[in-house]
C-alpha cells in the first residue's frame, strides 16, 4: 500500500505553506485565486482526501447540518431536499435528516435536543409554511440553540429565510399570458393553507385586476399539488 498523501505533500507540490493549503481546504477568503486554483489542482492530481476528524478538531466544527423536512411524498419538498444534499456534498458537509410526521407538528423541543446532541453546526428548516405551523417561532426564536435557516415561509423579523418570490412568479406568468392576448386566464392552486400557494394565487389575481378583468370573470380551483 502506498504512502498516504498528506497536507504537507500538497503544500510541497504547490509551492506553498501547509497553512495556505489548510486555508484553501477551509474555503478561507485570504488566499489569492491563482494560488487557490493551483492548490485544488494538486489536490485532485494527488487524490488527497482530507480527514473529516482532523478537520473538525482543527475548526471546532463537525461539518454536519441538521435538515428538518416534512411531506416528502410531494414533489416540492423532495426536490428541495435533493438540492440541499447535492450542495452539502459539494461543500464537504454531512446531513442529519429529521422528517416531521405532519406539517403542523409543534412539539419541537425533543427534535432540537436530538439534533444538538449530534453537535451539528446549524439547521436548515425545510418544512413548508402550512397553516400556523410557524407559530412556535414567536416563543422560541430567541432561544434557538444553533444557527437556523428557514425555507419557504413569509418574512418574519429576526428570521433568516431563503425563498423564491411566489407572488411575483404567479403575477409574471399571468401577465405573460395576458400579453399574448388571452383574457380568460384560470388558476389551479395548491392547497390554500400553504403560504406559497396563496402567494401564487394572489399574484395571478392582482395581474388580472391590473388588466381590468373583473373578479366575476376570474376562475380559480384549489388543487392538491398532485400531477393528475
């Protein structure tokens, strides 16, 4: 069995210090782009595999993220999880997945205790906003034990959120059809207890109003996110 490549081997081949290689591996900003690319090229050529344990000890991080999700039988939540997994893999993070049994699960203390016990670095809350399933935030936001990012929810003060503009999407799609000369533009929404479904319907509704379409001429049906 050949000798295992070390960080010092990478440094020698790239003509830099081992501290510079460490900064590149940890995606630090204080490395020139040319140097960064050269180091990564050597890493790939020598097939260097950094030690996850050593990396964690060095940075006081576990490089593990908790992901909380629900409704994976729906296309949206499952594709969101796929995207999280792909990006985490690219960035060298492992995921600890927790799936809620229902969207309206509000007894979350055991869940957070379980995640914290695994010494995660942060949480991605990928549960869609349905009904009042964000009410728990009003009491617990100040006490969240780790950095937490929420997906797909209405803006709230003090909450870090990543979401698409569902209202703008619904409005732009409707305006496009109106510009093509269509006046009777119907809308099939998702379940209207979902925040994103309501936002898309509001965008459709407001685009028609702006075009002079009377409410009585608007036709909408509530769907269930199914493909049939």
